[in-house]
């Protein structure tokens, strides 16, 4: 099971330990740790203690950026070349007297990532509003027709490799793998897939020209990192995206 913040918020240590005793292995995405250190509150600290209680059943998953770099260097899917790692939570109090405080370099890295996310978010919203609204089906749709068009495109995208590769090719950095290499095993492919679906959902909810709230969109962007990690962890060939519904995907296992 790939863990996310909502799941941790909703369970206690005893429940997690029960599943661990049943043989469950928990995947810990890098984005989960980021979410627990970018802001500090009692609930987040409590969640870290919950993770500590099952740390023997946790594996640390590579971050999305790490997987991108691996795929660019090896020209192979990250899930075929990268491995999970064990993790250990050391309980000690920091300068303020609280447990699980970041040291100086970790705090700087977390702050840098927060700044990068805001920059990336603006770029992604611009892509959604420029590229997606120029799609003929979206551009030519009346306000009344748009919801049905969005629904049809959302059902089409999960199975249309040509569109995924085409969109990727239009925004590809020169150092990234060639479009023809990509399939559902690749992080690049999954990233494009979920970004397109998220963009369509944003247009469906806010309209073609609306400027969505950035803080709300930041949470959705983090949710996409969880989703990509989950797809690649369970085995891309087994996971199929059925539809996008708000910030939740329906995933069918085959």
C-alpha cells in the first residue's frame, strides 16, 4: 500500500500495526515526508510516530524527480532500474524541544522545494490553460457542451498512447527520452497522463479561462505525485486509470 497523508490522518498506530502483522508492506513516497515537514503541527508529528511504529514494514519509494533523472540517464523505466530502501525513524528532540525536527540542511532543502513547487505550479497551470484549451474539441465546445467533452476526453486519455507521446514531444526537454520509448511503465508517461487528466478536470471545474486558487492547486499537484508513485509501485501493466473525479483517480487492478 502506498501511504498518503489522508490515510495517515485517518488511522491510528494500532490499525497500522495490525496490517503490518498481516504482512502488508507500506510504500512511503518522498512527497509524504515533504508534506509532513513543510508545515509543523501536532497531527503531522503524530503521523511520524505512527510511521515509526511500523517502520519494519515500510519501504522508501524514489521521488518523482529521482525517477525522471534515472529515466533520462538510463533510457529505461525507473521501475526497472531503481529499488526501494528501508527507513528508520530516530526519535530525538530538536532545539525547540519537539521530536522529528529538521536539521539546517534539510530545512533549506524543504524550503527550496516549496519555492520550486510554486514555480512549477504556475508553469503547469499555464500549460493547462494554453495547450488544453487549444485542443479542437475543447476550443470549439460551447459552455453547455464542455462537460460532456471533458468526460469523453478523460475516458480517452488513459488508453491513447499516441496522444500521451504527442503531448510529451511538444513539451520535452532535449535531454529527456524520445517519445517513442514511452509506455505505461515510464514515470514520464504516467506524469503526462495524470497531468492531462488533472488539467481537464481543472477546466471542467473552473472554466477555460479561469485562474484557479494556487494554494488549492498546490495540494492537487502533490496528490498527483502520490498517484504516480502508486501506479509505478503496483506495476504499471496492472493499473489502469478509469477516470478522474475531482482530485481522486479510480484505479482498476487487472
